[in-house]
């Protein structure tokens, strides 16, 4: 075995059908980017960022539902530690970028596109609903998207439920906005502390969260560990290239690596236009009755039509998706925008949503344990 790669990786039986399909998709994407970028210069940047997010999510099995569920149910912090690492990376990058956008944060407005929203009851209700829904559905919004590309039919049902939930919340949005959300305060740390202390405070809180995860693991055995592969030297240059390719698309990434990559991509996304978000676009799809999309991890040979063993799984996915969609609408974001991008935006609402999400996930785990 070479660097954790089976000797079969060095065989030359021909091109795997999924490899060919994946390369064809990349070639088609490249042609589309080249064509559209002539009219819209930013399109190419966001297309590359989208591919980057998809690859990092899929290779590291990065799903915020798994982060909360595994910590609560199995006392395994593997994914949660990756989430915290990603937010720490993004916190530093966001702080620097927001400073360039608005050097004096005490002037009143929040830095452009920072995810700082009112601290209202809707944020708490939305977080709890989303937490319950993501556990029942078996994945958060981002997790459902990459699992769609792997062939999980239940994830397609879950996304349909999310769209239904977003449509439902749009019909009651005016009431929530006028009576609950708009009167609530927005607490953005740089406004009171400045960028430096606000960034430091957020990093300290993330460190405390990381230590809390370690404490939970210590009380439950720590869950799954990621042992490093034994080092070995490839035999030829061609073997070295295959090992490199396998390390990117053939083997899973450690959660901390996936989190760090996603945090860095989030910084690039913000510097290009805005932090990483999902629900806003999904809401536009839902209300415009647009189609669904997914990105298959074909280069990793992991696409397979996966049918749930029990029809109950479809009901779980649909119901959980509806709760996620409605909750995300109330909270003005899902686990990506309202959590993974909000905490690095140096806003208190990210932490409130995280606590509400954890409470909802706890309820979801208890409900899931009662489902046959």
C-alpha cells in the first residue's frame, strides 16, 4: 500500500466510466464559464467557487447536521471540530475584509453583506425548527445538496421539502417581519468593540467551543478517530500523479481539512461579493418554481442510486425538509448563512442561531430514536 492507496490504484485497466463522466462535466462547465464570462466577468469566479465548495463538502463529508447529531447522539466531535476550524479561518479573513469595506465600524451601519440580522424570537424559532428538521431529514441544506449528487433519493425529497417550507414561510413573512423581526436589535460586535477586539472575542469563543467538544468526547469515548495513513514513496512519476489525484478525489479528507478549505473559500466568496449562503437562492427557486440541481462526485466514483430501505425515510426527508425550509426563512439563513457565515461576520445572531440549532438537534435526535 502506498500512502494509504491500494496497489490497485496503480493498475491501468482503462478509464472508469464515472471518471469519464466527471471529466466530461468539468469540460462542459469550463466551456459554459468561458462563454458566459464574456458577458459577466464574475460568473467564472463564482462557478469556480461553487465547484470548490462542492468538492470540499463531499470529500470531507462535511455536514453541519452530522456535526450536531454526532456530538449529541454519539459524543463524536469529528465533524464539529472541522466546523469550528472552518469558522476560525473565516473569522480572520472576514474581519480583515470588513475593515477594508468600512474602516470605522462605529459609524452605525453593518459592514456590507455581513450576516448580522435582528436578534428576534424568529431567529430562535427558526433555529429550533431547522435543527429538528435537519436531523429528521438526515442532512442540512449543504449536506443534502452533495448527497443528491451521490445518488441519495431521500436527499432529493429533502430538498423538495425545503423548497415547500420556503414557500410556506413566504406567505407568513410579512407578519413575522413587521411584528417580530424588524423591531429587534442587531448586535454586531465591531460596532461596540472595533474589529480587532471583536475578532479576538470570536476566536476565543470558538476556542471555548472546541474545548467543549473535546470535553463531550472525553465523556463518551471520542467517537470515530482519523488515523493518518502510513507514509510511503510512489514507485514512478506516474504513480506519484495517481497518488496525488487519489488524495484529492479518491480518499476522504479529514474534517479539519475540509473545514479549513471551506473557511478559506468562504473568505474568497466574501471578497468577491458576499459570504457563502444557500437559502436565498433556494428561496428564489422555490417561489419561481425553478428546477432542482445537484453536483455529482463522479471523479471519486461515488455516484450510485441509493434507495431508502424503508418508505418511512421518504416521509422523514420530506417533513424534515419542510421544517428546515420554514426555519431557514424565519432565521434569514440556514446552517451555512445563519451559522457558518454569521459567526465569522462577528455578529451575535450567529451564536444565538447555533444554540437554537443545538436545541432543535437534541429534540430531533430524541424523535429519531422513537422512529422504527
